[in-house]
């Protein structure tokens, strides 16, 4: 095992035969793993044990060249400690009939959802612009059924230009509650809010789930939208990614998304532009979705026909 670990350092190999011996299987974390390891080599001057002493010293010399990888564990432990400090400063929240008002430095904020304050799986859900939090009641119930704590804040911004105001209010809510690492979900303009918040406070959000809910239209809605010249099905508010309507099939991110380097699930309804499913993702709507997802380094999830429970499952999968 020790020889293989040393060889892998130079060759780039990854397989290590830990299971070849019960001893090395037990010591897996200490030999090339994520533990800090102290090696004590016991030898003797006795002549009748010289071969064992030499063998032990040879093993110790070889083992001293093995590099353990404890950085990730240390970073994880540090993040956990920082998260606990944030949580310790938080306040208790009690919802009455699923809602409450929190007095924040930025002003009073209404919050809705399903909240006990005792769960470890936390989701903060952000609505579209001017939308009532109650539109996410079904999603809240579905998430709660999966063991998640869910909050839907009514952010103060009533226009896209008030995005910075929303960010100040949202971080104030996170601080007041002591939220250190929840999953952040947002649909339509709420998705833009989620992206912006992740860029401003990357360590305060575990994962981001975005949804283009406005484009999830049936055939009649699609027909009416096309008659009005409504381009929502092709991106709508998500053109914010490119500071405006994309100028090519493979556009770079605009200044709005400068600094974005995070993973995200992007729920995009793949239909053929007339409200009918496009499971092969060959239509123009799916291609536009793929363009946004690629630019945002996300994972495309076809949400056409998804129920609130399906979407809740997608979000909850990142709460573990």
C-alpha cells in the first residue's frame, strides 16, 4: 500500500489496494487519507531482532513519503465551526398560521413557510417580482413533507433596479435567523435574486436551484404569449445573465454575472414553443435553456410537467 501511494504521487494513479490486508484497511484514513498521522517506529538493538528492526525502519522511511490530504477535512471543519458561530447568534422564529414579521435593521420583513427551527435541512425560497409568497405554498408543503424547514421571505424590491435593496434585506434575514448554509431556491426574478446573493455571500449558501417557472405554459398560454410578442418562453428575466438579449448562440456572461463560478440546478420547461413537450430537447425553447445553463455552469433539469412534489424532490436532494 505504501509503495503504491508513493508511486501514485508521480504517476497520477488512483487505485490503492487497501483491502489487500486487514491492517491497511483499518489504517486507510491514516495512509494517504484525510487524517493527520503520527508514525512511531519501534526498534531494538538486540542482534536476534536485527532483521525486524531493519524492516521496520525501511517501512518508516517509505511511509514518511506518503502525503495525506487533510486540507479538505480542515476546510470542512472550519466551515462547520464558522457556521455554528453564525447559528449561535441567530434568533428563534415562530410562525403563526405559517407566517410572521421579523424586525430587521433594513426594516420589517414578512416571512412565510413551514418552520420549527429544529431541522438541519433548510430551504429559503425566493419568489418572482411582485409575486405573493403564497404561490409557493404547495412547494413549501411538499418540502416540509420531505423533512425540510422552508422560509419564503417577502423581499422589499418591487422593481428589477431594486436588486441591491433585496440583497441587503436578505442577508439581514440570514443574520437574524443565524442561517449559515441553506439551499437557496428561486424562480423567475427570484432566481436572479438567488444568483446575486450567492455571488455576494458564497459561503452562506449551500446550493442554488433556479427555475424558469414563467415559461412553463400550456398550448393556449403559449399561443397567447406569442400573439402578444411575449418572449418569456425564451428566457425572459434570465437575459439578465448577459446584460440583455444574447447576441449569439454561445454568448459569454455579462457584467451582472461577473464572478459567477458556482454549481446550480436549472429547472427549465423544455417544450416545442407551442406548449407541447419536447423530451429530446431539439426545439428552440430547450436550446435557449441549454444556452443559459451552459453560460451559468449549471445542470439542466427538464421541469416540463413537473409537479410541486417533483420540484421539491429536486431541491431537497441538495439538503443532505
